[in-house]
């Protein structure tokens, strides 16, 4: 028995009957299966994503605060790692496939352009007559086609279940129209649902911590919120740490966020367990065919959580400082896109070849979106300076 077969046998005994098991994966439908003696198919997916160039580039992409505003704010990479950690916690507690959850979580933002959602909105506007731009579907495009690591084919040749989880990632910002390939299943796997709920839990809690550290929010303002979830978190903090008010603001914010995460995670695990029991979910097929998401928080808790997200939108994401930098990012992306559309000879060689071979203007604009969405914040700003500020001294390395 190989190590992979041993792990697959262990999954049969350890995982719940409604978990997606590695041995029964639909497989790598793009370029054929590639068995490994030491890793399951989902472990290989996770590793392929982790070692990809596009994953490493996430460290230089904006989450909320631009990367040049300070080294202690979260980036798209740290956010991704935090989503993966939440997803693993849920998977372990619910006896789901932890490796599949981690693979989906690590890949869920690979298609995000520079400047966060401001960049995505700009590319979507530029491509409004060409199918638009949605970062989940761009993530699928990255792992299926754009990432170059193998001689025999383009992309990472991931398993169907991982690719489905990427395409059907659906949170507040995400409303992808999943490609027809995934329509054979009416609903997503429980592992996909886990990542869908782990994402907003991660960004809300950790954006809150960053906003407190940046001085955009004050703990006093949060204490005065008419939000049962926030009040319950503060009460738990005070009961656990009676001297918390004497601690500095950074430590207080970390304790608050840690307690918020614990409160939300426990609520999701308990409610999901109740849903599974109440609806008699006993197989992967039953979980997929159920008309509503099985992985969920109690309605009251989720309403309070939504209210906290709305509070962050009003008091952090719409702060003048954040809005100014978002508009600057939009201007940079829009101007570079339009300029490259007029002067495609400025594209790197590989993109120029694809641009020239595109059958129509819609295909050419999609290639420009591929190029720009793959840039980091720093790279796109340097490119902008090189294009439009010729008298500045710019240290710039042109990338294929």
C-alpha cells in the first residue's frame, strides 16, 4: 500500500459520509490524471497552488490598505492564509476534507487584480461589453490557463472539485456566473461552502483589527455599537481579561478580534452540525442537492455580523483616505489599459503574441485584463510611472 492509498483509506474511516473524499475525486478533467504515491489529489492541488508564481505575488497586492501605507497591514496573501486557517478549523470540526478546503482557500483570490476591489471594478467596467471581469472566474482562468509551470500544458491541471470551489466562491463581493462545466451539480460541495463562509469571517475580523491599528476606528466607538454580537464579544473579553482596559490599544484590538473570531467560528460549527443532523445529510450527493447552504451561522448571528460589515463599509472602506487611494488605483489601471489598447507593441512578448493572435477586439481586451490583473500594486505603479512620467528615475524590471 502506498502512502497515498493509506491516506485515502484513513479518510474513509475518519471523514464524515458527506465529506468529499480524495479517492472518489472526479479527477483532473483538463489534461488527465497524474497519480502520486505520497500525496492525495487534493494535497497535490494545494501544493501546486502554493508553489505557483501567482500565489507568491499576492504578498504585494492590496487587501484594504495599499501596501505602501505600512508594513503591518494585511495584504492579499496574509488574508488568503487566514481564510485557509479558518477553513481548516471548520473542516476539522465538521469532519470534512481539510486538504480540499485548504486548496480552494489558497486559490480563491489568485485572480484578484492590483488595488483590491477598486481594481476589479475598473477592469469590469473596461470589459463591460466583453463579458465583464470577475476575480473568481479570473482565478479559474489563472489555474486553468495563465500560470506557466509545466512543459506539457498550460495551467496547473487541478482536480474538478478544487476548480469548482474556485469558480463558485461566493461572498459579499462575489457573484460569479459559474461556467457550464460546473452546472451538472446544482449546489457546491460542503468544502466549497466552508471557504465561502470562512472568507467574510476572515476579512471582516482582520480588517477590523487593521482599522483599529490605523486609527480609523476607536475601541470606544465599537463599545457603543448597538450590535448584540459586538456587545457579547466585549463582555467575554472583560470576563476573561478583567484588566483589559489597562492594556494598550493594539493588544486590546487583538484580544477583541481573537474573541470575535472564536465566537463566530463556534456559531458556524454548531449551526452547521445542527443543519446536517436536522436535514439528515448522509452523503456528498445529498449535501450538493440540498437547496440551501448547509454550512451557515445562526440567522441572528449572521445578521449581527452583516451589521458589523456594514459598519466597516461606512467607517473604514469609505474613509476619505481609502477612497482617495482607491480612485488613484482606478485611474492607474484605466489609463494603462487604454494606452496598451492603442499601443500593444508595449506588451511583453508572450502577451503581444497572444494579443496579435486574438480573433477580435473582445479577445484582445481580455488579454490586456489578463496582463494587468496579474500585476502587483508595486509593479503597476512602476509601469505607470515609466509610461507617463518619463522624467522620473524608475527602477523597473520588465516582466514577461
